[in-house]
C-alpha cells in the first residue's frame, strides 16, 4: 500500500509525467485541433510510415467489370483453331464446377478467337488486333497471364479482388491503403472512385466495393461523378455562403466534442474529419475536375470520348489530374465485359472504348514524370473459357466465366517493363507455370507501396483482419 501511495502521490505524478506534459504542450502548439478530443485530420496513417521504402506512391486501378475475354485480347491459343468445334477434353476441365449458364451443356465445343494476334515488346506479349494502342505500350507493361481466383460468379469475384473476401462487409483495397498510409494532400481524399458509363443492364456495381467496412469511416472511397455536382452535398445549399458554412462547422465541432466526452465513440471524430474534408474539397475539387483548360493535344491523345463527361476516356484523364493532386488510390470502374453470347460483335466496341485511353494514361503519366512513382493496373474479376456457351459458328460464339486463368497488366513504378509472367495450357484453361492468386496480387501491390501485407491489420470482433486474410505472398519476379 505504501508503494501504491508513493506511485500515486501528487509529487510523484508531476515528477514522472513532466515529459508527457511537455509533449502535450508542444503538441497543442503545433496542432491544437489534435489535442483533447479535437478532430484529427482526415487520412492520418495508422502505420505512421511505410514498413520499408515504397516504389509506388500512387495507384490507378482501371477495373474492367464483367470479365474481359483474355482469349480474345491477350492469351493467343492457336490450338483452339486446330481443334475448332471439338469437345473440350474432360481431362482438361477435370471436373471444375461451372456456372448455371453452361452447366447444362452436354458438349463444350472449343472456339478460337476470330481476331488476329501479334507479339509486342521485348517480352513478346501477344495482343489482339482489338487493342492496337495497348499493344503500343507493351514495352512499358508487365502482363500476368496466370491470375486465378476462388469465385466463379461476378458479384463474389469482384468483391473478392476488391476486398479480399467474397462476402461484403470487408474494407476495400483503397480503404486499406488510406488507413495504412494516409493522405498526401489534406485537401483531397486518399481514395477516390470514378464510375464510367457502361452498357445498360450489365453487372451492377455496389458501394460495398469501395466501402471502408469495419475501418473508420474516414477511409471510405469518395465517388466523384461527372457533371456540375461531382460529390453529393459538397456544394453549399442556397442561402449558405462559405463564411456561414465555416461558422456552422465550428459550432458543430464544439457540440461533437461535448458528445465525444460522454460516449467516447471514435466515429464522432471521424465524422468531423469528413465534414472538414468536405469543406476543404469545396475549393480543391472543382479546380481538379475542370478539364476545360486541357490542351487539344491531350484530348487527341485520350481520344474523342475524353471530351464527354462520364466516359472511360474522360475518367482516365481525371485520374491523371487526381494523381497530380497526390490522391493515393484512384479506382476507376468500367462495365460492359459480360459477353456470354455474340462475343465477336459485342467485344469490338467495348475494346475500342478503353483501348486508346488506357494507353494514353500510361503515356501521359510517363511524359509528366509521374509514371516513375505511379502504378497503373488494368484487369477484371476473372476470365473467359475456351469453349462456346451455346451455339458455335465462325461469326458468333459466347464465353462463360473462367476463374482458373486470366490476364491482367500493370505499368509504371516498381514492376518490370516488357515482361510476361506465367503460362497457361494450350487451351488457355489451366495454369501450367507461375500461378498468381488474387491474394498474391494484393500482397504484391501492398509490397510495392511499402507495406508488409501481414502487418497491416485491424482488430474487429476479437480478430485481427487484413486485406489478404490469412493468405498471399509477394510475387517477387514481377518486381523491377
């Protein structure tokens, strides 16, 4: 009891905590809003600093929703031509489960691509005639031909590659990056989402794909829309000017601080951080999203659609502008790749809508010196199978979902240039060399950003979670 009395005495307390009181005083001078329940700036990094020096500071993820057919774009298989119309050997499928759309077929006739392929770049990557501009940046890119996933249907597969789980409720890739590394620009969110116009009736996209899950809400992806009101409720309502908005936020902050003292809910401070971010964004977002002053040669580079708000090309241009403002993770979703039937005619306009702008983004970043620390990713949730879904003719065939092997590419910081990784069999059905699972892909991107994917965790409901769950390894041969 005497020891306890000494420990808790006033003199002992002041003597032992002098350094702490001094630190608090210094902190109050440097940033008074962070002291005693003040609103912390949005995007404060949980890690403090990366685990090791990052090669990538920013990511632009061009997600192609609906699953592009790698067999008609990137993975050339002449064997399918020699076996046109023949049944896929049972030894190749090996009992793999199929979707309900083709499970009832008694035959699985092999369908070669009707499009011509050529090899490009030092890695001699096969690229279809559908993508002449992307073929032109092959010397800058790493192509992974052996991506594979656990999911066989769109919604769980998209959720899986975006959050590390097939079920909703987990934090998205960009939210983990925001949580771990914070923001490099306090006037912009660390994680921005762009939704481009897709084909009507295509697979829908849900907010769970850019949700913060169980992470603090300040790390949720912020959707920027085309038009005069890019972020909902960002502009002041009629009759409210910027001075009035500032006064309202100041009084609201005082009320939230009082509430925080009683309920001790960290989401109160997160909410205030989001209000403050919205206030700062009122000045920064309109300037960032204004493309009217871009020179004509830039619009020519990205293609005529870049002048049309909401298109994939226009959003690629916006992604570059966001990167210039140090937004750390830009997630661009593009729909329209779900071609179960009539693939030859459907994939042509779809490929044309993304080809020029995808290549232009890489070239534009390169000419500005931004590709040295920015990584561009292009790919979908899974691939397409080598057999025709439904009736097969030379002019018309469709392809069902295929999770075992598909292609994505990356260009920019941290990855090898003109490099092809992995091999699939003669049918493009199975991986025969160097598989890359979704969790491996996630672990590798985190590694490039200076994060050990096993150490960036968040405790929720008694368990420590991470983006890669309990899986994933860094694919070091991809690294420059």
